[in-house]
C-alpha cells in the first residue's frame, strides 16, 4: 500500500446529510493527493526539505478534545482580554473556548458549526484561494477538511480584542494528525488582530497540516500573528493564502520556535491599487530542527506595496530554508516591493539555504532584495563583557538584538516577551527590546 493510500485509509465516514459541495471537494482532494503523493527533494519547491518523517508516519485521528483546564491556562498566552477559540489535536473544545462579548458584525466559530449554519457562504469561500493543486498537503487537507476556525467581519466592523485561535497538541499514546482550516473573511473597512498559536506537551509527536485563507475586502486591515512553538517532536506543515482588494492591508508576523520539521508557505495576491502587505518573519531553531519558509507576493495591480523582512537564528545542527519570491505582473506599474533575509549562525554546524527572488514584468517599479548570513561579532561580545556582562548574557543580548528589527514591529507585548525569552534564554529580568538594540548597536560601533 502506498503512503497516500495509507493516509487516506484514515478518512472518517461522512454524514449523508453533509452539503454536496464539501463531499465533492473532499473527493477531489483525496484523488489529487493519491495521484501526486508526498513531495520529494526532486521537486524544486521541496529541494531542501525531506518530508519522509511525515510520509512514513502512522498517524491516527483524535476523537475527543479533553484537556485539563488548569494545565491549559498555564500554557496558553496570558491573553485574558481576548476572544478565544481552542482546538485540541484538531478537535474543537467548547470548554476551553471563550467567545462572549463579540461586537456586532463579528462572528468567530468552529468550521463545523459555520457549515451547519451557513453552508452556502462557507462553500463559496473555503478552498477558493488554496486549491488542491497548490501542494500535496493542501490536497490532503481538503480531503480531511471538517474542522477549523471561521472568522467573519461585516463591513465597518472593528474588533478591539485579539481573536486568539489555539491549536494544542497532546502527548498521545498513538501519534495523531489534524488538518485544521482557517477562514478569515474581512468586509470593507473592517479591522481585527488574529493570532494562530500552535503549541503542545513536550512529548507530543503529532502531525499538523493547517491551511489558512484570508479574504480582504476594500480597506480591510488584518494583523495576523502565527506563533509556532510546537513540541520538538511535532511535524508542522502550514500554508497561508491572502486575497487583497483595493486599499486593504495585511500584516503578517510569522514566528517559529518549535517543531522538528516545519514548512510554511505564505502567498499574498495584491489585486487592486492601494493594497499593502507586510511580512515579518523570525525563526529560531536548535538541535536538529528544520524550518522551511517559502513566501510569495504577487503584485497583480499597479500602485501596490509589499515589504518583507525575515530573520533566522540557527544553533547546534539546525537547518533553515528561506525562499522568498516577489512577482510583478505585466502592467503592474508604480509598485514598491522590498525583501530582505538575514541569518545568524550560532554554531559552525548550523545550515541555512536562502534564495530571494524578484520576477518583474513591469518597468516603472521600485524593488530590492537581499540575503546575508553571518555569526556574532566577537568584538561586540568583548565590548559587552568590558561593561560587566558575562559572556553567556552578552551573546544572548546580541542575539536578541539581531531579532530586534522584526520583534520591534510586534504590537502585542505578550507575544514579544514569549519570543524574546525563547531567543535570549530566561533572563533575570524583562529587558526593554529597544534599549537592548541600542546598547548592542552602540557597542558594535565602537
């Protein structure tokens, strides 16, 4: 039996009264996945990422979402003033979710409930951006699609509190897989902050395959945070697809700390004048972790703007991949597109493969891209030590300062602090990031 067939054997029996459109899409996803199978390193888009750990795995499906409330409260972000939707191994947990006091015009609910209540609207949006042909993993996701989060904002709706979606991975006796779908539909001039948070128990060894689709109407603004700090045994594949119309703004914060094998695809289509997208990315990997970030910005219309800044910090024998492409369509004049990838190697055995790309078919544009890789400046380490800071602390501060250009864009303190502590270690006190960056830069200039 082939690996795709073995995975598809896990497909659950479907209800006879489910909408015909979702049954048809699941069948299409299963057929596509069985036909193409898992990607290999012979595929250009997967040249540096070996997914055999996924393909050879034997994963079941979770059947319940039971989890200790006290333990959950200890692990989650300290966001008490947020609208929270929680999934445990891909199963919705009503007990751990808190969705009271949503403003008029805002809806946050599990996908299963949204389909039951408004199948026609969900059917018109789900899978519109992330079709079965995008990758074998989106095909697999489509085959299993039955749960996830649906966020809908009516025109003019502003959600002041963050919308916090938690994907928790348990240490199960038998590893499980989950294929959650995220659907964000933002009406004209609406605004919200959405957090996707992936984490779990230290011994969890599960496979998460998530697809997020974001539809932004005219003037809509979404700040999207993805904080991935899964177990160092977990396998994580994700794709985010964004469709932007006139004057819309999508601000992405892709922060990766955990996972044994991680692949992120991020695609934004700027389809009308005034559309703006910003990609802020940080990946910090240790041991034998592998994190692969593939990003794509399609400038499909004139007078659109994109700015991308990804930073990687790699220690031990970790491996990072960055492949960022900006595509400027013919006649998409007067666009601006900037892309940068900088990487810091803390070990001689760490490895980074980076490939920034510009594909331009217009002539009146402002575009730039670049990539750098280096190690800590030993003179800067020495300079900090002369100020009474021990070597370990000096290296931690300089490492954190390297991440500062990305982290200073993070608007949510609770996320910034979580990431800073992971990058710099457990410092004796909470440092002000701006002060750290200023101190490190001053030392480097001496």
